[in-house]
C-alpha cells in the first residue's frame, strides 16, 4: 500500500527556501477550526490543536480500513489575521484571529470526516471537537519563504515581505497570512523551528 505524504508529494507547496518564491495554491480540503487571541496563552488554541490531530488520525485509520489508502497526517497550518495587519509585525498577539488547519488527501470525503470525528470523540473526547469542520480552501497566487527560528522572530521577515518584496514586484497582499509548521515545537528547540510563511497576493494595480 503506497503511503501519501503531502510534504513529499506536494513539495511545490510544502517545501520552501529562505528566499521569497512564488507559488500557486490550488483548492485543497482541510480539517479546520477557528479561534482568537494569543496562541501562547489561549486554552482554546491548545484544545483545537488536540481536536484537529485526534480527528486527523481517526480519519487516517478509517481511510485505511474503508478505502485501502494510507497517508501521513499533514503538518499543522494556521491562517492569521487582524483588524490591523501590523499586529503581526508588532507581535500584538491579543489582536490576532486564527484558523488552524490540517490538509487532507483528495480521497477524504465529508462522510469519512464525519465518521472520523465521531471516532475521535468516542475515543479521545477532545474538548474542542465541536469546532472542527471539513472544508475546501483555495489560496491561489502567493509568495512564501522558509523561516528558521522562533515564531516570535518572524516579524523582520514579514516586514521585508510587505515593505520591500511585494512593492518591488508590483504585488500587494490578498487574503490572510498563512503559516505551515514543519517542525514539532514540542520536540524542537526554538532556534531550529522550520515554518513556511505564505502570503496570498494580487497585482498592486489590479
């Protein structure tokens, strides 16, 4: 049984270098849930992460049992926004709103998700299970870069993106700031954390 791993099978989207690069992100299906506030102090953030992973692993098991298809659970991702976009450069975490996601292979259906969520609730009873949903997300043209280091040190890279790179290439931000967490923060020191920073874009004169 071949194992699908999004980080290997979609390297165009789930790998990056420390230089800004364009990507075009198609419609993909995700497990997702929304929240707000600082991820460092919010109990809801922790609960949602646990609920997403519990559901993702239950869905993976059902895909093997019912479809005979195997996949590696994808990395945690986050969409981040605020009324004031500078809140991310300035690290004003209380002003942040967010959506956490885990990408799903094309063959995962809504019915399989609902069955997986039910199994997760039965076996793990995650506190935020009621917030988890299955939905499609289309990002389109974007610019991304690999950030290596603590999350709190992303600000200078984001400032270069918004103040230098995008204007130089005739682009402007469109949609929400996107982060893909390639490292497990529980097992990786802050200096070695690898995070893809992605910003959807559009022509500045469009």
